DNA sequence: AGCACGCCGACT
DNA sequence: GTCGGCGTGCTC
């Protein structure tokens, strides 16, 4: 008897293991490892999705207690052996559920959606309210959240009495798209003959015949036909009834990009510096070695062209290539470059696609018709066979780390896949993460450098404006005179300006000047931000909204004021200073709608706006020749975060955004406003000297025993009851002290930066260590045990990207 | 997660 | 004595 090991779609510690199911004889030979199945689970035998991870032969006696697989969802596996092995590794290293790992590897469209359906069996036995619930239908979808408690109870009673039954269904979220196609059944002569018989007032039908006469035996999409000859769907139906044409269904691929809008490009000649880099990686492609390269190249040094040619080298060897970029870089510019070079063999995976588009792109990769894959973080799981090269651009970007389960880092997954495929990895950045740069130092990564810009244009001049002094001469606490003057100058010259302010909303908090009351979120320990355009006070953590107060909610005083500056307020001020300037604002609030993001950038790119104002999402990958001024309104926001990476992140952000100025022939200028002009991160950013920054920061990390000198693990607990959270975490800390060697360091337990979010109290501790062979086992054991702690949620994060 | 079982209080 | 409240524990 065949028995399948199935990972079921119940993301919980207790179910995080394979369950055995009998493979019915009707499925024997059809079921293989990596397929999705639907299985009954639990006492109620509700149907849920699962993944087959193993098939074994078992004696009949052992299978009697097992349930049977209800259904197979796939003809061919959706997960190949590589992906299954990767999922195992991912679950173990990130302390995640196996099912969560498997689910992140497949497109959302293939993820089963569970539905509950109630069916009325004995209409005569139920009361009026249930009859109303069912209406005319015998079945209704059951959504307990939408039902009144009373109706829900009645349904339960009816179910116990046997007059209603509960059914379960699992469906795919997306299916291949089918369109109606029309096929002509007439010859030219037949069409012409029929045309004579038609009455003159049936002009729609005559149109159809005309068309068929001109295009005998054609196949065309019905929608297209309707538009082309101006007839309705009803007319087509009539024509089909008359046997003039046949209506059929055809599967069409949804496309992630529009080839007609992209012009083809050819390989550019590499400079000798580029050539050197190219050759070293190309050699690794040829020899199929899993070498990891760190490509450190200043902004504008021509990394992208090297990437394109390396991917071409892999293609020439009949291998495939994967290019990962931060989501934000997946702009039309980037897409145009890759698609322009490689055409329709490119598959694109990013969050702007619909579920169906994503599914189709994924299928194209899986069946081998796409050979170049460009995508954001999750594209690292693209089911590419025969990988020749993996490139991870802007390797320092924090968006490569997923912040919910499974908490993986795309860089680590890329390195794993490179080992599996024996292919090189290129990690590219102008400002590598300290971890990667340190690995290059140690020889773990092969270090490649491009220290010069390709057009030999100098890097833009960066000046720091001391806002403490500026406050004495400027009337505006947000703008120095220097910055205002520089903006004015560009506007006169019709050049473009990018302004960065790392804070959205209008004002950051509301305070009463009478009693000092600050308006806070009721669910989180954080002040509410004023959003003037929506006329609400908003919590940036849980989304809570409330009206803007007129008077102090505590003392009733009218002396309330809004402090701090967000993008909305700056936009308002800018418009006041420069009445005719066209300003675009780009932050979470203006880009929420699908495609809004691209629209804003396209408008700016076409020079339909003069100033682009935004949060850090504007810092990366934009390349607009008319931008000659970049202004950073307040460099201190990211600097003052209580995180050991604050300097690194500030340096990276400032360097990235500086790189947006003066990309083409015109000279660029960068103005950074700050209250800490002497801070080393700003000083090195001014000089745009990554290497010096690296050396300096590494010294500090060494002194403070921080990464990359130490590994870190964060243990966080979350609970509605604060004492419960504290007690549990202290118990863990106590146990840790027994296990850890004297070299390891334990920080905490302490409350997290924001103690309470969504009404849960949050505490955490940090372990810093170099070599603790027992630690990982203990942590796995801890998670195993944590299921008993029902009221407290335990989260273990390896190498957390921030300590807050 | 979600469902059944089981053990307590408010009612016919 | 029963219904139905929610806490507890298991799911091939």
C-alpha cells in the first residue's frame, strides 16, 4: 500500500511535521513528491491543502488507521527536489514552519483557499431565520465572521440535528486565463453567397459576413472581433447559431510587461575596468563554480551592463539566469533594460503583478520558456532549472529580508542555490552591507571593485548644512536658505530636484501646550501622526485612525499644536515658496494604489514635474538626466534610531540618494541638512567614501561586539498580559545563561522600543555570540516547548535587521 | 488554525 | 436534570 507523507496547511508548531495518508489505488502512479493534494484533517475531517514530501510502500496492516488523500491538485509537481530540500533548510535555519516555507515558494495563485459550505438537507425541519439564510439556494458559503452569533448557533444546532451539513472545499486562487476565440467556418464564396441572402437592415450580421469573406477560416479573440467590426456579443452568438463561425475557449498567458513599448538594445562595449570584472565572473560561469562575488561599484559605474552581459554569457552556455533587485528598483527603467536586451524570454516577478499574471510568469519559468528571471525578494525561489548565474543587486537593501514567517534573507537563499547549482553569485552594491564587505575582506567572497563612474563624471558635490546655524538666518525650521536658493536656481534652469524626507504624514505628533498631553494610539504605545489630506490622526503601526482633535482631549484647552514635519507638510510649504513648481509626492500614502508608484516615476521621468518629494523609496535606482539637485531635509531621523545599524543605514541612504544627482551631462549637487554635521556617517557620506566609512564603522562594531564580529539572535515575546510576557522571557534568559559559554553576551530582557503594538506587550532579548554549538538545538527545543505557552507568542529571529 | 470533547454555571 | 458557556488538546 502506498503511503504519502504530507505537510498540511496548518501553520502551527504542533502540526509542523509530515502526516501520513493512504494513496488510493485510483491515484497510484499519478502521485509524485512535490504535488499539492487535498486531504481530510482533524476530527471534523475538514479538507485542507497539503504538499506531498515523500511516498513510501507500507504493509496493509499499518495503513488501517490512516485517512486517504481526497484529491490531487496537480498533474506535475509544483515543487521540484531542489525546492523541497531548500524548504527543509529554510525551516530549520529560520525557525519557521515547513508549510510556511513551502507556501512562499509557490505563487499565491496556487495556494489553496479553503471554503466552508453549509448545505440544507431538511428544509422542513429548520426555522424561518435559517430559511432566510439559505434563500432559494440549497447551499451557502459559511463565513462565521459575517454571521450574527444567533444565526451561527442555529446553524450549529441544525447541523447537530442533521438537517444541515457542513462541506469543505479547497480551491486554487487563480486559474489559467481563458478567452473566447472565434473561428470562421466559411469560405470566401460561402460568405459572399450568404451575404446576398441577408436583409439589408441586419447590418451587424452583414458586417460579420463581410469580415468572414475577407478572412476565411480565421481564429480571432471574440473581444477583438467585436471591437474591430463593431458588433455585439449577441450578434456573434447569432452567427455561431447559424454555423458561420464557432466560439471556442483558449488559454492565454497574461503578460507582465508590454513588449511593444520597449525598444531593443544591444550590448555596449565594456570599459577595461568593467571588462576585468566581467571576465572573472564569466570564468566562474564557464567552470561552473559556486564562487560568491562581491561587486563594489560606485553609483554610475556601469554595474547593470555587466549584469546583462553576464546573463548573456549564461544563456550562451544554455543556462538560465536570475537577477534580483529591490522591489523599488523594479521600475520601468530596469525592466526596459533587461527586456530590451533579452526580449520575451524574460520573466518578471514583482508585487505589482496580479495573482494571475504572477502565476503565468511562474509557469513560464517552470516550463523553461523563460530563461532570464528578474524579480524582487521572493523571486529567489523561482523554479529555475539549470541556473548559470545569480545576481543580487543592491545587496545591502533591507528589503531582501522578509519580516514575517519565514524570516529569510534573499542573499542567504541565493547563496544556497548557487551551491546547489554550482553557479556563481554576484552581490552588487555601491555601499555593501558591513557583513558582506567583511566577508570579502576575509576571502569568503571574491572581491571586485569599480571605483570610477563610467562617464568619468565626478560624483556630485555634497554639502552639509548645519541646521543649528541655519535656524538663525532662515525663517523656516525645515528649509535652510542654501537649500531654498538651490531649489530656486534649478527651477529657473528647468532642471529637476529630488527631495528626501524620511517621514510621511503631515505632522508627527500632537501635543497640548497647556498640560503636555500627547495624543497616542489606543492600541500601541506610539503617538498618532496627523494626516492632513485625509483629515485624520493615524497610527503608523496598526493603522488606527481617529478624527483630528480641536481641543485637548485631557484638559480641554485649545492650545494644541502639531509638531514634527512629514512629507505632506513639506509639500504644502514647497508649494507656498514656489507657487508655479510642479511637485510630486511619493510615500506610502500616495503609492498604495496598484501602479501608482510607476505612474509617479513616469511623470517625473517625462519631466512633467519639477520636484519629486518622498520618503526613502525615492532613494534607489532612479536615473533621470535632468535631476541636478538632491536635497535631504533631515538626515538625523535615521541617525538617531536606537540601533547599532543606524549609522550604516544613514550612510547608505545618503550615498544612494546622492547618486541620483548629475547622472548625465549636467553637474549634480547634493545638500544634506542636519543637526549633527560632525557625525562620521555624514562626513563620510559627504566625501562619498565607502571604504573609509567601512573601516571606521568596523572599529566601532569591534569595540561594541556587534555584527559582523558577532552573530546575533533575537528572542521576542508578545502577549496581551504584560507580566506573562516578562515572566516567560526571564525564564528563557535564565535557561540561556546555563547553556551559553562565557564568551557569549546576553542583552536584556528589556521592553522593545515600542512596548505595545496592537494591544500586545512586547519584550525581547538579544544573544551575541561567536561559537555556541548548543544554542541552536536549545532554540529549536524552546520552540517545540513554546506551544504550551498559549498566551505568549515566541519569536526567534536570527540576525535581526534591527534591534528595535 | 479549527474542531470536538469535557467540565462548570444558569435555566426549564 | 439539561443547555450551552468556554477552556484544553489533538489533528495521519
